[in-house]
C-alpha cells in the first residue's frame, strides 16, 4: 500500500516547497524506498503551457509530453522517480474532467458540487500515484495556505487524511520564521497563524519545516512546537541554502527528518545511504577550474524562466570539475548595445528556447558572434533555429533567411511549419511534445558526447528545420548530425569546422541530473573549459 505525504506552504510563496519535496524524495530513496512526486496547482489554466515565463517561470516537459510546472524539474534532478503527466494537476485540469463527466451524464442527474465531485476528482488524481511498488507518494500543494484558490485542494487532502488511516498519511507544512532586523529577533507568529489557518480547515500538520535566515534556537523551537501542537523534534530548521540547493537534503537529514518521516509512517528501512550524493557535493564544491558562459534569452530577469538550463549548466560543470559562472544576457541588450559589449570574454554561449520575435535578432547576433570567433555555442530549440537562420543568412548568402514564425513572408524559410501544424488553432498542448527518438551521425560531436547511436529527447515546438535547405546548408558547412529517422526531421545541426557549435531542436536540459549530467551539457562545458585554457578572447 502506498503511503502519502502532503506538503503545504504557509506565510508566503517562494519558500521552496518544490525543492523540499524533491529533497524529501531523495532522502526516502536513499533509504531504499520507491517514491513518486506530484504537484497540485490551484490555477485555472489546464496546464502552464499557455503561460508566459514572466507569469510562471519555465515550463517543464515530461517524457510523455505534458507541459508542467517547473517543480517537476526539481523532482527529476533529485530523485529517480517517474515524472509524467500524472505528476502535475491544476484546477483547470480538474474542472475540465468534471465538466466532461457532467456533459456525458456520468453524474446521473445529481447536482454537481465542489464537495464531493470536485474533491473526489482531486482525490482520484492523487491516487493515480498509488502502485504496488510505490512506497511513498509525495504531493505538493501549490500556493499558500489561506489563499481562496487552494481551498478545494486542501479540503481534498483533509478528506484523504480522514479516509486513510492515520499512519498512512503525513502532513508537512513549510513555513517562514522571519528575522526582523530592527528588533534583532526571529518571529514565530506568522508560523503560528499559518498553522492555525490549516487547523481551522481540519488539517493538523505533523511536521513543520521552518525556513529561516538565522538559526532558530531551542527556545523558539519549543515555542513553535507548543503553539502549533507538534513535538519539538518535529520542528525542522531550514537555513537558507543559497547558492547550493543540493545541500538541502543533507541539512534535512542532519536534523533527522527522514528518520522522523519513516517512524511516523511506520516504514521499516535501513539508514539513509547518501554516499553518492555526498560524492557529487564534494565535486560540486571543489572545482578545479572555472568558465563563464553566457545564456542569451528574453526572460533573463525572471530567475526561474530558464531553471533547467541553469541547473544543467552546473551539472555540465560537475562532469568537468569546473565551476560555471553564468552571464545572464538579455537578447534585447545585444540588439541595443552590440554583441561585443554583451558577450566579450565569455567561454561559451548558450541560446535557450523561446517564442515570438522579441529579442530574436539579438540571439541571431549571438550565434554569429560564436560562429565567427570559435566560441563554443549551444543552441536549444529556438537557439538552434537562430543558429540556422544566422548560418543561412551569413554563410550561405540566403538574404533575409528567417523562420516563418518570425516573418511569415521570408524569401528563405529555413525554419518553417510542418504540414500537420498548419491547421492547428488551439494553443494548448498542440505543439510537437515529449520524448522522440533521434539518430546521431557517425563521427559527429553529438554522437561522441552521447556515445550512443539513438537517443530519446524531449520536444516542445511547432517549427522545424526546413528540409528544402538541408543540402544548401550542408554545402556551406552546417551539417545535420541528428535526425528523427522515421519522420525525416532535423534534430541536431553542427558546424564541423568549429571547436564546438551545436544546435538541437529538443530540450536536453530536462533530463540532466547532478548525479548524471547530460552528455551534451558536459561536452559543451568541456569545450568552454578548453577555450578558457587556450586563453583565447572573443
Ligand atoms: N518558437 C519555436 C517553435 O515553436 C521554438 C520553440 C522553443 O524554443 N521551445 O518552433
């Protein structure tokens, strides 16, 4: 029987619920348990795929092609759990199911209500993680306790706890203990209020994880325990872990969180074995070299817009014992101030995915700068398309080459829509999505990096390399080195006469883990390190 942990958040958002769930998942796995993780998001969009990264941050894509919350990226990076479309449920998705049932007449003439029909749908979504081989399912409730939006989800997990026997369900509440500089004091009141709100709706948290910038101290711990009705050992202090999020599991473990959880859930396991994680941390914290890599995007000011990219770059560094400094570069700044000013001195340039015209000429300029100066270039999705456009325009004489997404009437549509996408009107869930096979050419840098002939990588785009230009570009030196063989789609391009220049139509960043860095990120950082070692300046 699968046991369940529910994680709620209080006081304010951005406390790192997703990271904490991922860390708990890792700790349980380190004790030999099998886990799954899930996020319930209380907004009305069916999924975050239609949201702007300013609104929502990165959209994380699963193997089975779901567009999901970026916390699923944390789950993937910390654990070995299967992460798929069952792992992210929104209010919109729940309503869609309920309304479809209502239209089908499944409710047999009943009035359809929030309780029980909507709550039952939520409970069913949570039970989807149950399986004979899954020991623990961890469900994160998005938003902050007290929000109107999250109420129905909280009611559903309350019912869930009621229905299941007590030792099968655990409620963990993540909260903030702020430090008031003027008073030189930590304050426990916001936590007390947040827990009081939870208890009012019938949820009695078993464990509190308290985010804090200063050690909480025994007196405050006792006070929180007393007012929040938990044992002092169930008040876990979580000091800010910036800049290394991979330290969080160790911090929680050192306070006995995994032992506590296992005891409460009646799980008899060996002690946690974190040796692999510690080995990774020691590599991460003791680099032998460092490189600076520019990430050229259009949502640079939003920390989480390129979350998986930033993490995968660190993993690439890990693979090379190299610390990676990221120069976050607004593509529009390149357009305004020139590429030299923005990118001079970097050891590598990465252009990530994106949509629409804003900043795209800056990205194209970045690709050109990398190509001409022999700087390692890694183009991902739109970043690959930008490199193809640039190469078409400046190396093949295809004047005004472009993608039809960016300029409908371009004379040279080197990137264009597939036939199957031409009549698609709905924006949600209709791109080319999820894992697809890619065959790599013998002797290519991609094949060398992967050490494999066929790989599976995840997609999220509508536009594609236009095969009508394949030969022309190859003649000029840009080779297609990875294809979706069955559908004859170009997935990887490389410039052979360049130290390391690669564009991939897929998103490798979603599969990278600190304990298993993605081969392309590892190869990219290796190339950046080589460039830095050569002392060449761009
Ligand atoms: N906008 C491009 C497309 O739809 C690239 C998408 C992306 O970078 N994820 O093809």
